[in-house]
């Protein structure tokens, strides 16, 4: 009865895959690159006369212990996740002027007499939205540079995630206030709050979730 020895490369790749989380496409690319590197090294050792099993062992040893290898891969995944977060924040925020265009929809009809609170909310949403869009654009550029300059990527990824969390929270609070106080419906703000939930709170939850995944990687 023969005993089949498990491939050292397969074992290493399985352990590496379990140690990593993040954007699927980027993780798949990194895993493919790692396997290609291990296969090339294995073939080189086989060409030198080693059997397949020993060649794979040597290739795995050369590639490095997971304790050393995993942090670098996590950094790559972190920058990919931060870029995804920045793009998501930009797309969500760029749609907000349409959602909250004054007078265009039932939930943006202003009362005949404005109040200091409504004026504050209107100014706040314009300022916060503009800053969020500008910050998202800078984050997209920064995460792109982070792929070229490893010393920059961790800082950019963390800053992008924190900025997205703060922006999402601020916009959600302001939008909720606008839904409560900027609707023409008297006695019931259900319509305004429904719009807030569907067009602001839900997208901002997605931004926050993406940002939190990024923070777990960096």
C-alpha cells in the first residue's frame, strides 16, 4: 500500500490563501503570481537533478516563511481595498447633488419660511459633499501612487479608510436631518426618510464596510 505525500507547493499555497483576505480579483492575481514563482523554482531545481518532491521543498524554502511573506501580500491587498473604497465613496457622493437637488423632488421641497437649522443643513451638505468628492479623487490618485511606492501605500490606505469612514458618517447624519426637516410633508417624514435610507444611508453603509475591511488589512 503506497502512501501519497502531499505536494509542498500545494500545502504552502493553501496556507497562504487562508492567511489572506481582501478583494478577490487582486488576491487571485497574487496567488497566481506566487504559484507561478514556485513552479518556476521547482522546475529549475528539477533541471539540476532533484526529484519533484525535494524540488518543491527547496522552492518553498526559497520563497519564504509565511510569517515573512504574508505582511507584504496583505499590504498589496490593503491598497487595492483602499482604492476600491475611494472609488465607491466618489460614486456615492457624485450622485448626491441629483438626489438632493433643491425643489426637484418631493423630499427636497423647502417650506415657505426657512429656519437657521435648514440653512445650516443645506450649507453643511454642500461643504461636506464637496470635501468628500475632492478627498475621494485624491485618494484614488494616492492609492495609484501607493502601488508604485511601497513606503507610501500603508499610509495612503489607512488615511483613505479613515477619511471614508468620517465622510460616510457625516453625510449620513446631515442627510437624516434633511430628510426630517426639509420635506414638504406635514406630520409625516416617511417619504424623506425613505429616500435617505435608500440613496444615502445604504450606500454609506457600503462605503463604511469597505473602509473597515481596508483597516483590517493595513
